[in-house]
């Protein structure tokens, strides 16, 4: 409950980007027209080993998602083949070039004459793939064959050529309401806050993204009331709060009132922190017995420090749209705010 805040300064949450767990992508497939160089010391492709069959490619796939692709190889020659390297490449056209990304690689053990090898490799479309129609190619050293076409949706550049240069904008609305009765005491409150985010983002890549506020604003309002009665005494306490303006930004971790960082290197998650100062007025009235009769008004000053985690809900070739998935108070404590709505957009166009 956001009832009676202390004016004491609260420490801010950690602002560094989250560390990411890395995972190896093991992707297989094979195939006809592109001949990359063979690394020294590795056996070259056996000329009689071919891609005999490739399974169905999904008609569409979201950038960053994975699917399995059945592949069958056959040795049509009269001698056993050495171990063979298989790769899958993703191309925007009917030709495979060295610039087309490998979406996976693996090895097939030696194959005896006339024998087939069946695989179900996992193919992962890069999270950075721009929305468009693509072709998959199954490649063996010296040759690639078409594996099928797919339409990639929801992708966008993680690290555009020339580095990051964009904006993070949008509005968030925070609400905290309550009505609690404890014995003879009843407390009711409604607090609301609006955060208007206006930040730039720059850097050589997402691992070194630098966010700076360009005039982010906030507004904080609300009221609370408490009533209590006991042994001939009746007490009523009313509180109002109000605050707003520009969230101070000096590029100083100890003074900034808004800060952001990358939560995942594919830009699918961001972290945002903000600190809102507000003034309050409390009117405390007691009636009944002489020893509980009073009428007092006092002013307070509070500071609300929160951090939110934002997760991608939509993506285009140059933008990522986020919604809040969690909110926390200082030291990662449970936030008093009940709900956060709104969206932020990272535009790298």
C-alpha cells in the first residue's frame, strides 16, 4: 500500500543490462550451387553424397523462432564417404552467397555406399531477420539445393549497420487502489501516475546501448483516507499527493530520475527505472473524548522509486514495441502499484 511515504531517499535499482545465458544452436541440413572454401585439414564433400529429400518448411515463422526440418542424404557412389558438414542458409532470393546467414550447422558421420542418413535438424531464424519472404537452402560443401520458402514475420535489426541510433518513446499509466478494513480501522486510497518516456538510444551495438532522456515527464496524483473509532474516540485522516514535471536527467547514476538498459541482446527485453518526487498534505482530525480531540495539518514530501521490465509484443524491420511484464520497488521488493498499462516503442529507423 502506498499510504504514508517516507521522504527519505531510497537507493535505486541496478541499472546495468541483464546478463544473458548463451546457447549453442545445432542446426543441420544440406544441398546445390554455392561453393564456400573448404577449411584446411577438413575432408571435402564426397561427390556422390546428395540431398535426397527435404521435409516441409513452414509457410511462415516469427523471427527468433525455431522449427525442425527433416532431411535425408544418400550415398549414390561405390565407396564410403568421409564425415560430411551440413549447413542451412537463409536467402532473400534464389541464389546463395557468402553473405546469406547460416542458420545452423552440423556433421553427418561417414556414409556407406547406397545407404541413406535421416536427420531432423533444428532451424532457428535469426531474431534480427527483417520481415520478408525468404528461401532456405540445404548445403553440402560445394553445393546447395533449395529446401523451401517461408515468410518471416516480426523481425528487425538488433545491430543495424552503423550501430544503434534511435528513440524510445511512449506512455505508461500506473494505478494503485485499495480498501482495507482492519478491526475498527478502514483505509481507502487511489494513487495514479503517468510517465511519458522520451529517450534516445545510441551505441555500436545492443551490448553497448546508451539511453539518454530528452525530456521524459511524469505526473503523480491521488488521495487516501483512514477512519477509526475506539472507546469514545473517532479519528479521520485524509491525505492528498501531487507532483509532476520533467524527470531530471544529467547522465549521472546518482542523480538521474529515469534510466534504461537492454535486457536481452536481441532487444526483445528492456529495463526502465524512474524516480518520482511528490508533495503531500495530511489532515488529521480527532473527536470524542477530550484527550483525543485534535485538528492537525502537516505537509510531507515523498519519493517513489520503481523499475519495470518490458517485453517485446511486436516487431518490424526497424521498430520494437514493448509492454510491461513486471514492476518492482527498491531492492527488487514488491511494488505497491497494482497495474501498469501502456506501450513503449524503440524506433531504430
